[in-house]
């Protein structure tokens, strides 16, 4: 099935083309991202000695810091087993 466009050309209805910006296809610096995650987790854990009244803030800080570290460990395991490309 073809769909008409404004200029009279037809486009197939089931053709989907992904649109990417050039920066999306460029790999990032993995080492810098790892260092940033570790530093962010450490800073979050340093916030535990703040002036919070309850423990809700502390629970969230610890959960987010542990989540960051878990993502780093999961990434390392996937790269070691060959399930993720080892670029940069």
C-alpha cells in the first residue's frame, strides 16, 4: 500500500526508516563515563552526612549510588563475555 505525499510521490506505508543525528552514531568515551559514574556514586554517598531530617533521602541516595555501580559491573560483565562491543 502506498501513501500519497504533497508532491505526488508515493511512500510505502510499511517502510520505516530510523533518523539519527550524526552525534548519535559516534561512540562516546567509555572510560570517562565510567569515571563519571564512580565519582557521582561517591558524591551521593558523601551526601549521607548532610542535614536530612528523615531517612527517606538516605535510602534514595544509597539506592541510586548502588544502581550506578550495578550498571558499571553489568557493563563490564557483558563486555568480558563478548555480548557488547569493546569500542574505546
